C-alpha cells in the first residue's frame, strides 16, 4: 500500500480545482472561469486498490495586493513543506510567462518529487504540444511531465497512477468513506460564491465574499434552513448583486439551492442578504470568519 499527500500548485486559473474534482469523482471545490476562485486549501481524498492519495488543492499563486491574497499565496506555498509530492499545474493553452517562471522558482529548494501537469490539452493542437513539452523541460528537473485535460478526463488516469507511484509506502491516512475536509458551512458559502462568480463580471467577483450567518438543521431530514450574507466592497456593487427587481440575487439563490439540495440530499431554504464592507479583504476578523488561513506577512503596496 502507498499513501500520502499531493499538492496541486500553479498560477490562477490553471484548472487545479477542476482537476481535483475530476480525480476524486465529486465536486469538493468550486470552479469558475475567474482567476483566484480558490481562497483556501481544500483536501480531496481518493482511494485505490493499492493505496490512497490525499490531494491538496491550493489558491493560485499570484502577486498579492490585499491581506486576503497574501493569506491565499502563503496557504499555497506552505503546503510545499507538508506534502509528499507536488503536482505543478500549467495551463497548456497559454504561453509560458514570468508568472510560470516565478512559480517554478518557488520549487527550487523542494526535494520531493515534482510532477509537471500540462492541463487543458483539449484546447491545444497536438502539433503545438511537443514543442511546449520541450520548452518546459528546461524549467527544472521533473519526475514526469503529464499532459491531461481535467475537463474531458483525458490522461487523468495515467496522472493518478504516476502520482501514486511517487508516494511512500504506508497505510491509509483517512477512513475509506472520507472525501473532503470542507465543513458544511464552507460548502454552503462556497456554493453561493460560485454562482456569484458565474453571473458577475469585472472586479465584482474578487470583491465579494459569503458568510453563513445561521445553519439551522433542526429539521434536517425535511429541510435545511440556511441564512447567508454576501459582502461587497462598494455601495455601487450592492444593486449589481441584487439586480433589477431582485432578479440577480434570485438567480444566484435558485442555482445555489439546487446544488445544495443535491449535496445535502434534502430540501433547502436559502436566505441571501447583501451588505457593504468596504475593506473586508484587509480585515483580519472578516478573513477569519471566511476561513482564510492567517499569515504574518503584509500585502505589497500597489
């Protein structure tokens, strides 16, 4: 038997969360086409006949401008000291740039196996894939380079087998029926935030947060009653989230409620309110309530 932790590291929007969901076979992390969707570390556990992999999804590594972003980047980098294997996820449909070199440089002193995962190959012509692989081989020495598509599943089985082979021998770290470390309150908040990300544009997705004020499970078998607050940073953003005649917040609530009913296998009553908190991304207390891990560093000034 083999078992251990595999960290999914990469730039924002490289497809780490989609890959995690595909590998564990369940939606444990929200996904969107917006960068910086993941704000904290998320565990996803997958069992195999000959072992267990504990995947650690991390926030995308980027230049932090707010205390929240500093916490996010630190959460990603910290996993490098805690895992057995690193899976560096690269968006193969984009051109390698300084951001990719920066992420790779963070791994210079890492002595555990590093597997480079070229994701989104469904968006790349095969003729362009080989030159890309030749180029990325110069970044550093990798245990392997594996092209995959998290969206279609192409190459994912091979990636999982390779990662399992890199892990140390040992018994399972979690029970067989364990899937994720995400608390139910977090699953609720993240599901609502996912719908906000899907239906809003510009800066709004980055300046919103969701807090579960009340999780009423007194009649859980019949109905869960959930009360959430959506925070925005500016007065002008509040009517955008609410929409004309409440149309937008109704759409967000309806879609979130459907997903949550599937997750919790019961009827859901979902109450959404919108409040303005001008500086929540730099407010340690607000970030604590959101479950974003603490950091001692300060954000860089613009």
